[in-house]
């Protein structure tokens, strides 16, 4: 390990400063010895001829030591201190030396020195040493090499002088110690200290000059460090031992050198052996290192050469010194081109400036940049370069290594990608991608424009969102086809926007393959072709019309001269179909002139019209008649224009003639039909008004104007008819115009029938109308495009109805008042008769009494008659309120029957009931039904002389039947239908029984009000069964007017 | 027996009813029109007023209202006679009458109603 120990400069520096300080301390102690009179401090090594260090020398040593130590310092100030010390010492030494050598002023000079310093003479060799070392310290640090060498030589000389003194002392050679005539000698310690200063000065810069060799790591340094001190030391020691041994008489003069030589040989042998071994080891190490290096280099060389990246190595001047094959390919340069090529020449000036500005070399060791180089053929190359800067131990840049990758392709892809992205972004088409499940992955601005969804709204949603429900079956097959790798283009379909509007789109669908070659995404490009579709449709329609025109209307093309005969130069063969003559007939008027087949009534008009058009240079179109060969007449439509020469003369006329007979016929038929209907409508009594979709009157007939009281001219164009007419419902409330029939029909598209309204006309008359409306709808539309309203005048009917109602009312009122007025005298008569009959006005005989009771009976009958008339009248005028309540019918029958018990018993009749148990409760007016039943029983009692009266109840369907059966005389068949009429008189003269003739009529009215039936089954001579029914459910519970 | 005022424009009816009621022992005062009726009522102390409904000048219901406005006669029984069968009892009670009897008058019904009203 000691073999490889590196020379550590710090050790030499420490040695240097230590020796310098030792010299300074030695000088200082000697100075102290002088100042304080301490002998040992001056002398150090007693005995011999030395009298110790002189005071001046001591001071000089101190200064030299300090100076040498200061040299070691790195700061400029310290160095200047060192130089100053050296300078002072050298100048003083030279002054003293000069004074001593010349003998002039030596004493004077010493006396100049203060106190003890001047006490002794300084030996010449010491002065010389001071001068040499002082100037060496002063000079050794100068930058110039010559001066440095001068300093080095001075040190070597001083070292030699001091070593001379030491050797003189060691070997006791007086002349070597003494110097100068006065016998002043350099003290032994002084000599040692000088030597120390020398060594210190040498070691102060261990890396320079001679010391560089000494401290180097090489074998030379090793030998210097190990061999030199040892070899010199052995010599010194051996010689010293020989001298001392001879002096002491230990061995003789002959033996001494022999022993010495032997010792020398042995010591040197060991030394050389050791050195040789060390050198051998060093050599071995070096060889191993070299082979390792070679191996490593080979390894790296292989990597270097075979690297997929181009690698260049540059020297400190940025010239290419090494590269691999890839670099040659990359740069397109040969070895000759590359070797020592400045790196800058690879770049364009501009690019190089950009790289420079990034301070690649000054920044850290590694740098990475993307740039562009020029190949030898001028082609630009995008590269990615990683630069490693190489620096030596001192931080000097020694070169760089660049690893270069060609990124042209990547750049191209990047550029292409951004170009594609821009295209996708700016595209007017919707571009989206979906996965195989139909989920939307990407969405461009065009898609947003077309479908109205933003990307945020739609991303991750299913593409189904865009497809109208009836088209959703398309998607699976699209995905399937695209998954199989098929491209689908120009697939026209319908999609739906966010607002629900359908749009026509043309889809292009492409599968997108992943690295593994399978389809994982589908790209969809949708173009909005709604406008195109509309245009297409319009075009198709146009074309269709044109085609049908061309195919259906035979056109004839002609060119004729502009003369009265229409002399034809060309006439297409279709003319034959038009007029029955061949085209050739007309050419050059060969057989006939075209003018001859124009209908004579139209000829003048046609000629005049065309002449005028030709003169004014206008195209013309005209319809006229021609005569067909078959004797018929055809309508033709002709369109043409004249051509002119430059001088304005007419050359010929070109044009087309078409058969429009059918159209004319249709037009005429239409006109005729319209005329017919118009006349019908005009003359009909019903008012007819035609309104358009806005509710404005388009047309109206005279009846309508009459009914509404508004002139036709005023009506047409108006919104019917709110402006001039007020209308009322049947119950007298003002009409809500929103419910007017035409409005309803226009809004709902359905007809309105029989709406009855009263119109208050402007002339002040009331008009009752029944209105019907009928929508006119275009095929396929539900909205009415127009509405026809017919107005039926029902004023007369309404007035009659009103008069009728008034008459009924009057009759009722009349009856009511009459019956009331009758009652008062009736009351008087009744009461008066009663008073007389009771005998209060005097006694009566039997005959008087009988007459009075007849009067009384008839008074009661009259009262009943009045009541019945009033009752019937009220029922007829529907003024009676019925109270419908749930009642038990059987119970009612029982009660009424009980009420008749006395009467029947008195007449010798029996009354029986046969009531059906478990009858449902019925809803009826108890008082009124009691009246009906009483009436029937009363009749039965009246018309039955003997036997029984049977009352029966039984359910019958959804009703209950009540029967009153008697065993009386019965009723003749011809009388049955008169029974229930008022004041009916039967043929058997029932008036004698004292009835009013209204009982059954009233009963019928009451039963009718209950929605029941009343009737009779009779067997003349055997008896009758009167019955009535009551339904189980009444339509209305509670009171209602019947 | 009760002291009764009879009001009717029909003298004949009034005479026969007066005879009938006086025979039953009642004291009868007559008045031929509605206008005088109120004064008669306030001047005397009647147990009952029997009054025709439909009279010229002041009608029965108006007389009733006048009488009822006087607190003293709030509970004076008034029996209305009418030929209007289509107006029920409630109608006349609403006009201030205590009860009503319809024409043609049944004497037994009249006497029974009078007895009920005068509390004998």
C-alpha cells in the first residue's frame, strides 16, 4: 500500500512551515540569550570553537524564519510580508558584508546598531547566507521562471554553505568552519537553522520546480523521496562513524575505510534491492491497469460503435475527435469530414447562437436539448442530444460527449398529430370517436355545432342519444361492420339534435386499430346534409315536374320566317300529334302554311301580339286555338322569340308550341263547376261564410249577409264577426267568443253542429241562428286550413217557442187567479148554506133540508174541481216541485188502504192487500204517490158496486208495480186510451159519479215525473186493473222540477 | 170567549163567518180594509186577528208586518185566510202570520184553529 501512497503536498507544506518556525524560534532564543545574558540559549551545542549565534544573526534568523513561513501563505499580504522580511535581511547582510570586506565603516556600522546587536562581528559565511536566503525568499515567488531559478540557485548555495559548516563541525575540520580573517565562525546551531530555512523555502512550494519531481507519484518521485535521503544519510553516518572511530583510536586507518565500505555496500544493496522491487511492483501494476483499461476501452468502444444513437466526442476546443458509425450515417459524413470538425459547423448559424445562449458548457455536467442540424447534403435533421461535459481535476473543460438521436420521424408525427388535431378541431363536420359499446370518447367543435351537445355533456354517454328511436337498429350493425374492419362511407341517415330536431347526416365510419391490430375504437365523421337534403328534395321535385311537363305535354319546336304565312324552316315531328298534319307539309309552305291552321277567330290577335313582341325585341308567350285535321279545335301554348341580324333586320323566329287543350278543358270545367257551386251558394237560403285559417272571412253569400245584418263587402277580410255583432247564448248570457264554432273548428279541426245563438244585429233586431261549421283540411293535415260556416235562421221558430212558453205561463197565471177568485164566493156560499142547513136561521122542512144537502154536495164538488184544475195546470206548467226521498212503498199502500176502510165498509166492499215482502226502498214523492194511489182506489170504490178491491205490489225488472184491481163494470176497449186525458168523458157517462175528470190525468203526470208507467187492463163487465210502476233508481235524488 | 178582529174586503164572507163565530160565542169586530186594521188593533185589545191575505190598498202581509213592528203586538195571534193554495204555511208565517186557513173554508177546521190560537 505504501507503494501507492500519493505524495501529499500538505505534509510538505506543514514540514516547510514547521522548519521556518523552528528557524524563527532558534533565532528568537539566541536573541533572548543575548538580551538576557543566558549562555545556553545562544550556544545550544556547547564546546568546540563556536561562541554561539551573534545578536545580529539571531535577528536575521528570526526574520528569515518569519519570511519563509509567510511564503507558505496564499494571501497576497502574507507574501508581501515574506518578501519584505527577505528584502530587509538581504540588504542588511549585503551592507554588513560590504563594510566587513572593505574594512571601511564596519565598526561605525556596528555602532549604529542598538545595544547588544552590534556587540559582535558576524561571520562572512553567515552574512553570505543571509544575503542569499533573503534575496531567495524575496525572489522565489516571482512569476518569472528565470527569477525563480535564481531564487532556487541562491537557496542551493546557501544550503551548501550551511552544510559546509555543519560538516566542518561534525568532522572537526576547522578551516571549513572559520571564515574570514577575524576568525568569526558560524555557530553550529546557526548552521543548522540556516539549513532548516533552506529546506523550508524549498518545501514551501512542493508542487513546483525541483520539488515537483520530489513530490510526484511516479517512480522518479519515489526514488527521490526514498533513495536520496537514505543514500545521503548512510554516507554521512558512515563517514562520521569512521572519523569518530579513528579519532578515538577504536580502529586503525586501514580498517576504517574497509568497514565503512562494507557497511556502505550492505546498506546500499538493501536500499537498491528494495527500490528495484518497488519499481517492479509499480511496473506490474501499471501493466495490469493498462490491460484493464484496454479491456474497458474495448468494451466501451463496442457499445460506442454499435450504439443505436450517434455518439460524438469533442475536445476542449469543441472539435470532433471521436465518433461512432452511427454518427457518420446520421451526419452523412465520412471520417475525413468529421475529424477535427468544429461542432458549430453542424448547425445553422441561428441554431448555434440559440445553443450558445443556453450556455451548455457552463451549466452542469449533463445537458439535454432538442435541436436541428444540417447534414452534409444540406438536409435538415431534427435531433435530440444529450451532452456530457468532461472536466479535469482542476475543473478545466477538456471535452464533451454527445449522444444524438434522430427525432425527425417523431417530429413529423408530432407535427402531423397537431395538424390532424387542428383539422379535427376546425372541421365543420362532426368528428367523434366511440368505443365498441357505442360510448362516446371524443367530440370536436363541429360535433358540438351539429348536435348541440358540448363535449362535457356528451363524453361517456352512449351514442344512442343522437339516434332517433326508429333508427336505433342501425347502430349494432354499424359497430359490427366497423369492428370487422370495414369502412363505411357516405352513409346517409337521420340523427337527432339536443333540442329534438331531426337532422340529415352523411356518416363516414372508420375503424381505428390499436397496436395489436384489433379494432378498439370507431371514428365517426358526420356531415350535416339537412340543407343539402332540402335542396335535393326541391331539385327532385323540380325535375319531376319538368319531366312530367315534357312527357305529358307534347312540345313542338319550330323555326320560321317572320312573314304572315309562318313559313317554316324547321318544325319538329311532334306537330303531327298536335294538328294531324305532317311536319314536312309546313316546311317552306310545301303543302300548307302554319298560318292556315290558326283558328280564324284568334289569327289577328296572334299576329298582332307576335308582331309587337318582335318589334320590341321581347320574347312572347301566347295561347290560342288551332284547327286539327279531324275538324276539332286544340288549344296551344306558344313561347318564342325572334333573332336579329346586326343591322336589326329580323332573321327568323324560334319557339315551341305545346298542346294545352286538356289544361284549358280542365280550367274551363273548374270554372264551370265553381260557377255552378257559386250560384247554388249564392241563391241558397242558408247563410254560408268561408273563413281562412286566421279566422278572416274569405267569402259569404247574400243569405249570410242578410242573417248577420252585415254587407258582404264589409264582412270580407274581417275577423268574423266580433266587430259588428253581439251574440248571446240561449240562456241570455253574452257569448264567450272563444267558444264560437268557427274558432273551435279552426283550433280543434272538428265540425260543430247545431250551435244555437242569438245575435244582436246592428239594425237592432235579434236574430236566432243555428250554426254548423265544417273544417277544410288539406290531405294529411289535422289543422284546418279553412272553415265553412252555415247559418240557419231559426228566429221564427224561436219566437214561436217563446210565444208558446209565454202562453203556457199566462194560462197558468190565469188559472191560478181564477181559481183563487172562485174560492171566495164558494166559501161564502158554502158557509151560508151550512148555517141555513144547520137550522141556525130557522127550522127547515125535509124538502128544504134535502135541497140544501144537494147544494152542499155540489159546493164540495166545485171546490174539488177547482183544486184539480189548479193542480193539473201546475203539473202541466211544470211548476210542482217533487221531493224524492227513500220510502217504503208497502207501508204507504197499507196506510192508504186503511184510510179507505170506512168508505168501503159503508158501501159493502172489502179491501185487500197482497204486498211483496222484501221490496227495496224506493225513491219517490210520498205525498204525490199517495195522491195517485188514492185516486185509483177512489175510482175503484166509485165504480164497484160489490165485491172486493185488491191492492198488490210486486217487483218487475228494475221497477216495482202497484196494482189496484176492482170487480166493477170494466171499461170498453175504445175508451181505454181516453182515460188518462184531461176532462175525458167516457161513453157510459161516468160524470154522475161526481169526479172532476182530472184525477187520472193528474196521476199520469205524477207517475211520468217519477219516470214510471201508468196504465189499465180491463175486461168490460168483469172489472179493471189500474197499475203504475216506480223505477228502483231515480235519476235524481232530492227535489227537482217535473 | 175571545175578542176577535176580522179583516176582509169581501163583506159577504165576513158576514157569514161573523154569524158562525158569534154563534160559537166569540165577540167579533169587523174591518173592511187593511188600512184601518192597524188602528183598530192598537185601539182595542183583541185576542185574535182573522185577516184575508189578498186585499186592495193594504195587503194582509203588510198589515202583519206593521203589527209585528209594534213590540206590544209581537205575539198577537194572526190567522190568515187565503185562496192561494200554492203558497204554503211557511210562506205566510214568514210574513208574520201565526197560522193560515185555505178557502173554501171548512167551518170545523176554522173553529179548531181559533180555539188553538186563543188558548181555550
